[in-house]
């Protein structure tokens, strides 16, 4: 059986414990009311602001990327347009006229085939190359100052050259002749198309059999016809039409 003093002490202890629990409950209730009343607004506001900043940064990044992509696309389109304009300009430029070709400006190119792989020396004693005639039909006329038919037909080659020089190149080569005599003949006959001297075996390479010899060469350097004997203007024109489609 408990003593009266012990009973009173236990009753007091239960009272304190109840009061403590009641105090804690009131504190919890006050904190809840405080939060519901807006006491936590600053913290929530900061969190919302941070989220807004992140979203705003992402939007700005996406906008920057889109702007960069648009700029790159525009630059690419401008480059393509410039390339197209350049290609169109190059395509619209006509090939050089055959009578504008200067064989002296070209070197012998062993990588080419046929006539275009050969070279010769001009009457001015400058090295020249048939490579310069690549892409143009060519008529090569072998002549000599001592050959009467050669001297006779040279003015007709000059007339053909004046009429069709933009479409067909003409070259006169003095074969088995002295340089000074060949030059005098060219001047005397009024020849203005390119001329040279056959110092080697060009006459044989072109299939010549007698003087004069005229050779018709395709734009890719293939010998189409080798004719030995005198040609008139009509003969030259007819053969040029047949071989080159004038």
C-alpha cells in the first residue's frame, strides 16, 4: 500500500507531464497557424523565384541556339547562292576563240595523247606546244619556200583563217626549209596565222608523203585526215565542214 506522501508526488508528476504535453501541443498548433497565415511566404517566394530564373535561363539558351541555327542556315544559304552565282558565271563564259590561242604560252605535256603531246619551234625561234590547241579543231599546213604549190595555196589558208579562225585554228609549219627563207615566204604571202619550223620529225609524225601536206586534227588531238597536194579555199572549207561540222 502506498503512503500518502508517495501518492501526492505521483499525482504531481502526472500533472506536470500533462502540462508539458499540452504546452508542446500549443506550440505545434501555433507553428501551423503561423505557416498558414503566411509566415513561410518568403521561403516559398524565393523557391518560386529560383525556379522562374532557371526556366528563364533555359528559354534564353533555347532562343540563343535557335538564333545561332538561323544565322548558320542563312550563312549557308548565302554561301550556296554565291557558289551558284560563281558556277553560273563560269558556265556562261564562252570558251576562248581558236584564233586567240598562243601555242608559245604552253609547254609540251607528255601526259596528253596524240598531236597534243608534241611540240615545235615558232619562226621567232620560241618553243611552243600543240597542247595549247586542246579543245579546238586544228589544221596544220606543212609548207616550204621552194615548194611552188605550197606558196600558191597559202593565201587560201589565210582567207579560211580570217573567215573561220574563231572556230578552227590554223598553223603553218615550214618543213625542210631554212628559217630566213620560211620567214620571207610568210611575209610575202601575207600570212597572219601562227607559223613555225619543223626541226624534227613532225612531217613524218603527221603522215606526210609530199609537199604540201595538210593535216586535219580533232579537238582531242586525233589526226582525222592527212592530205598531200595543193588545196583551194573550197577544198579547205569542205574538209573542215566534214571533219569539224562548221
